[in-house]
C-alpha cells in the first residue's frame, strides 16, 4: 500500500518518530493514524525498556519561577551525555517537569520514594473509611484509593498538566527516553511556595 506523504508528516509531528517508522506503521494499519500512533508508542516502550537502567550522570539542574514570584521550583534531571542535555527535546522536557512540579505540587517522585510508614498510615485511614464491608472488598477499595493518592502525590503518576488525558509524567518520560535513545532520570525536585 502506498501511504500519502501528508499522513506520514502528520504522524511524525504527533509522535516524533522517524519517517521510515511512520511509513511502516501507516502501511501496517492501512493508513489509520490512531492505530499507527499506538504501534509507534508500543515500539517506543520496547526501546525505552532496553535503555532504562543505564547510568545517567549528566543532565541539568533547572529552575522555574511562576508569575508573581510566589512559587519557585528547582529540578535535577539526568541523562547519559552532555550532548543530549543540550538538545531542544531534553530542554523542553525539563521545562515541562518544572511546570508540572509548580502546578501539581507532588511530594515524591514515585511510590518507591514514599516511606513505608506513610503508606501504612494512608492504608489505615482508607480501611477506617470503609469499615464494615467484606474483607475482599476492603482490600480492593484500599488499593484503588492508594492508586488515586499516588496520582496526586507522586510526580511520575500524575497526569501531565499540558495534556492530562493523553499522558502521565511516567509515559511522557518513557516517550522521551525512546525518542532520545538515552536513559533519563528525574533525580530530585524542590518546590518553594512563598510563606510556607
């Protein structure tokens, strides 16, 4: 099947994938942009899975001061090389993370960073809220509430503020790892709010 050049351009603009990858995905799906995009995202996840775990010791420390100078953010985001740290794609990703921290006020990077005693305290609160229900239902409700809580307090679990219906920060991070071909790690962040 011959794929229209405009379709390839549209898919490339949406996914940042290579032209040949876009063409192959569109050929495979009979020109369906949505399905081709899914294929490319899955391919990106496979690529990212191979890259994650490599040492990321370069990168940047970046800041953001919100209008009115009442909120400030510092983040450290690492990658493998200085070359990638200087790319526009990496800089844009860093900027998006500073905006995310400023607007969504996460407390932790991921659930792995939450102290066990804090998680246990949350579980106790949720169990108390659903007291009297059958045990198997209580466990499911508590897990559901924990998942929702993680999406509020953990940066990687939060919906991306610019496209909340499309990405979580973890999915955005994974897509940038696949796009840049290097491991990227959000190492730490601090959010300052005037008077707090």
